[in-house]
């Protein structure tokens, strides 16, 4: 899989995207060579999933928060029931970068609750969790079927060596910051070059 991590909104229209724009965006990604689309970090609109079904784009469907409270469990249940019949979905995500609990026993127990709910409502697919963690197995990673890596590229091989039987997916691996039409760094105007050569400390260049 070669995919991208995508937020819902779009320049010029915000989050109220016309249906055509959903197809246009997915088509652009496919033309770029992408075949997988991660929702970041919320439930997708049905129209986006229909575009992915129609155009043959794999989807990682994501729950917003790693939380087993009644409201969040209900949100996850509604997400699963609403989206499970879409052919494009290949994996569920139970959350993203919950830094205070993802490597704790509490995070472990919350993950088990959400994984059980996912298996109950869709036993045909697996789940992941987008962890901003290096070679850390404690917590969510102990129980999640597919280890998700947010960045920490230098730790992937080490983690795989220590846990060879757990599949790994890169949930967020490259992130560049650019200013269109700018070719040199300008710290006064806060411009950075647009050749994908500048990345924040937690990310990597494309």
C-alpha cells in the first residue's frame, strides 16, 4: 500500500465539500500513485467513502479518540455500523496519538474494549492505532492487531525485529511544510521552500 493521510477540509470550501470534489481529490491521489486513504482524524463523510468505493481507493477508517466512555463507544459503534458495508475499507483505526495514555495499562484496557466492539460489529476486518511512539510495546501496542507508526521512522526496523509477528503500517510517515512559489527559506516572513525539503522535527521529508 502507498497512501496518504488526509484531513476532511479543503481550501476554499472548508468542510462542506461538494460531492464532485470528493471524486476529484481521490482521482488526483490515484493519479499520483496512491492506493490508500487514511481518514484524519474523524469519521469520513458517506460521499467520500462512495468515491473511494467507486474509484478503487483503500480506506483506513478512523475513530477520533481513544476513549471507552459511553459517548465515544457509541460514536465508534455508529461509525462501524454505518461504514462496514463499504468495499473500500480495509482497516479500522481506534484512535490517534493519545500521548498521556497510549503507553499505559489504562490505554491497554481502553484499546481492548474498542477492539472487542470492532470485532463484534465487523469480524471480517482488523484494527490499528496511530501511535506516535518509538519501539514501545507497553499499552495499546500490546493488544492492537496491527501496529500503526506515526513518524518515528528510525524505530520501525527495531520494533519489527522485537515483535516480528505483529504487522506494521505507517499511519503518518512523511510530513513536509512548504510555501507555494517560494524557493528559499525566509524566517522574517515565515516562508519555507516548496520543494518538499523542509519538515518539522517529528516528521520527515518526502
